C-alpha cells in the first residue's frame, strides 16, 4: 500500500513528502544506519530497510539482527538515524537522498527489526531543493 493510500485509510498524513515516499519505495533497499555505542562512539553500518507506510516508520532488517551491535545500541539508547542516497547522474553531478533521525525501537518478535520513528527528515535532490524539517 502506498503511503498516500495508507494515510487516507488511517485518516493520517505521512511525515514524508510524496517525493520522499517514492524515493524510499524505489528498489534501492540499502541504507546506512547510525547508532551510538555505550561509550559514545558512533557506529555506522549498511542495512536493508523499507518504509512501512501504515505506521509511517522505517523498518531496518537483516540477518541475525538481534545479535548485532546496532540492535544492542538501539535497545540501550532508543535512538538511530538512517541515510539512503545515490547518484541520479554523474554528469551533471546530481546526488540525492534522505536522512531520517529519530526515536528507535529494537523489536525482537515476531521478526527482529529496528523501527525508526522519524523526528527529523532531511532530503536533497528529490524535489529540486533541500528539504529539512522536524516532524
């Protein structure tokens, strides 16, 4: 279900713009998740993800996710960020992407995943301009 359809069905609006939803729904499926360790050290790793339109959140998945440092970091801190980006063109140079920061949950059952509830969204190259906002 597309985010706009999910929003209409639940009576809510997406925190993401239409262009951001389309970008997150593209077959990229690879992002970089940032967490912070107990000692304050940043940790950034590539992850699989998808936009879960009904809840309007980002779901991070992966093999044996519940056994990873990123999962433990989220369990401890309740915070995470993800960046999804690519190059629309190299000539001319056209980078595009989205950064999503927010509250995060480390969910064990029925399938381990990290759920990011957006609080800050920054996108570039998707609508002809940078779009940064708290949501």
